[in-house]
């Protein structure tokens, strides 16, 4: 059974870079039968759920334009992990951050997020 | 960006009630619409995908319908475990967006 687990510092100072890691267990991040994409999603009381972006196991990415320029998502196949870096953080980046998996089928269509990590709270404060 | 608007924002209901939540999209997204259930302190759980397909393991009292820009999630007979917040999400085009949520409370 595939499981995702986020890890991170919990607290980041304003203007610094946030770094979070998601560890995938129960399957290879490179995928088995189906193609999987690995996303970061965050949630705040004010803005709700916001998709940040995804990475594919070969390193290709797609980001939400609302965060473009500040976000980098990368994959570490040897450790079965993928990571989020968000630069120049402000209090508005305080959120619960989730990692999640989604499938892309043979027709090229994405499916919704079927497996999520438990989430990690990230606070931006001096 | 395609915006999703859910209604109502909050819904008070009793055990056994039939509950319907609506999600309206700012553009046609059919059929790329999913529904999630979220309980406090937990990650969202996928209930419905492709507007009306039930995710494996989800009770059959949950159903989804709709097309084009208007979609509904129905719980045929509300159970104690169903009190939660429900979100719709489109995956039609980037960026994927979520609705603002509908909280189902005990009446």
C-alpha cells in the first residue's frame, strides 16, 4: 500500500526559503503499471486548498502560475522522495502542506489525487 | 483559471437525511471533476472522480452527477461518519483548482 509522508522544519523566517520533503513508501516513485505524478498542495483557512505543482519521476514539472518564480519541485529517485522549495516566503505562505499522488492514463488524461500524505504545518514567522 | 463555486458553504442536516452539494465551474470542465471529504486534522479523501465514478472503497450512499459546468455530490442517507467538509476539484486544465468547501454539520 502506497503511503506518503511529509517532513519539514515547521517554522521558517520571512524572506527565507521553505523546504519540504515527501517520502514515498510502498512503491517506487518511478511508477509501476501506471504513470504517476507527484504534487504539492497547501491549505489555509483563508485561501482553502491550492495546488502548488507537480513533478514526474524524470524531473519534468508544472507549477501553479500564482506561485511561479518562487517554487521548485524536484525528485530524488534514489531515496524515493520528492521535494518542494518555495523562496521569499511571507506570512501568506503559512499553511498545511500536503504531498499527493495522481495518475495519468494512457490517453494522456490526469486523474485526481488518490493518495495524500497526512500534511505538515509550516509557519512563517520571525 | 477555472473557478469553482460550491453551495451551500455550510449545511445542517440530520442522520438519515439526503444531502446535496453543488459545484459550479466558470467554464466547461466535464467530466474532469472530483469530490473529496475532509475531516479535521486529516488530509482530503477522494470520493468521486470523473464527475460520477465512485472511488474504490467509498460507500455507495455517495454519488456524483452533472456535466458541463454544474455538478452535484449527493449523500443518500447521511451517516454519523459523514459529518465533514466536502470539496470539489477540477482537473480539466492547469492550474487545477478546488472549490471553497461545504461543511456538513449536525442539525
